[in-house]
């Protein structure tokens, strides 16, 4: 039998290598299910790093536990796969110790909003200069489809056969209410859109909150599906002014899935700047709230 020496796949791999994005990937292939939204998020993350010209040794990713928590294994950078719900405090500590690093915190909705939910208000109010990537599939993926803090009311899951009795949290609304200085929502099917928002978020000098809606194709066949995302997602209106906090809150209250940049306050001092007294409080818009 003739063995193909140069297959379609080899050709594609060469194409990707030439783009340079593989420089940010380890040789470890993701163990995620085929069709999982996390592949698209990963691609956009490495493209954003490439667009910003970040070197591998300038990046550190801290993650919790879950399918999302496996992310640092697949990215060629410093990484810390921590315990469940603790990516935010670990990322904060890394940033405070090594201010030269670009630091990411990564986790699922269970990790960031369930067991780790107590950390969100504090990173937002402190405004430590890290970027939080919340991979939200509204389900516990790794542990096989239990209800999470963002599962819709009444949805049947592997832990609630009669339907979820709890009202879900609203991540963007929460981040805004806690005072995050950069808040955006993305959807995992839009790699170009994610790359643009991620690039802005990473460049922001302060805490950036990224709510990324992503299908768990294995354990959620009804709520966050590719079909429903494609049909229902719409962009933030072009007239929206990201410096308008009240307009951002209003959009976050809208039950329809809107994606794009909700809020950006570049005038707010980061935790580090505050310690150094670099910018005066009068310059900070958030001190007016
Ligand atoms: C202290 C502790 N409690 C519970 C677990 C079990 N556990 C592991 S991952 C996980 C939830 C994963 O869901 P999510 O954070 O939404 O991430 P996903 O797998 O969907 O990416 C749970 C409950 C654990 N590892 N540690
Ligand atoms: S279980 Fe769900 S979240 Fe986990 S890898 Fe599979 S599709 Fe993705």
C-alpha cells in the first residue's frame, strides 16, 4: 500500500507553522472533546499574544481545575495549574511579584464563579493588572455535566434531573458591579472578534474581565449550542460608548446575548500604580462612583 508522504494535514500544519501561532503552543495536544469551544478561544489567545509581540517567557497563565483549567498545559509560557477556584489569587500574587510579566487567569464558570466566586469582587476593586479569561459553558464540563452558577433556571442537567432550581449569575453584570475597569463579552465561534478584544484587554493597565461564552458540546445539547449562538448573538451597538458605565450596566441587564466591549476605564489607577502613587485619585473616573 502506498503511504502518503505529504498529506492534507501536513500541509495545514505547515500553513499554521508559517503563521507563527504555534510558537505559543506546546507539543501537548489538547484533550478537549472535538467541537469544544475552547479550541477557538485558545487560537484567539495565541493570536492576541502574537499580535502584541509577547515573548513566551513574558507570559504566565494561572488556571484552576476543570476542562478550562487545563489551558496552561497547551500554552508555551510560564504556567500554574492551581487548585479549584484559585486562579485569581495565584495570578495576583504572580503579578505582584513579577510586574514585568503579562499574567492571565483562566477558569470555567464553576471555577471562577462557584468555588472561586469570592475572589472576583476583590480583584475588580483592587484593579490588579491581570486579564481574566472566564470560559463560560454554563455547565461543569470536567466532572460530567452538573449544574453550574450560570446554568439557566429549569435546565435539566446531570445533577438536576427535574431542572435547575437556582437563578443563574450574570457574569458581565457582576464584573461591572464590582468595579472592573475593562469588561467584555465574546463568543467562542468568533476568533477574529476574540483576538481583537483579547488584544485590547491584555494591553489595558488594570484588571480586565473577559466573559467568553463557549459550547460544551458533550454535556449541553440545549442551552449554549453552536446553532443557538450563531442565531442569537449580536454585537454591542456601534453607537455604544465604552466609557459610559450606566449604558454598560443597562446592556449587561439585557437577557439577550450581546458581545463586544461593554466598559473600559483607562483612567483608573491599577493596584501597582496606586501603591507607587503614580496617578492622582482626581484623574480616576471610578472615584466618582
Ligand atoms: C475542592 C474541589 N471541589 C470539587 C472538585 C471537582 N471539580 C473539578 S472541576 C469541577 C468543575 C468544573 O467546571 P467548570 O469550572 O465550569 O469548568 P469546565 O470543566 O466546564 O471547563 C469540579 C466541581 C475539585 N477538583 N476540587
Ligand atoms: S466536556 Fe465539554 S467543556 Fe470539557 S472538553 Fe468536552 S466539550 Fe469541552
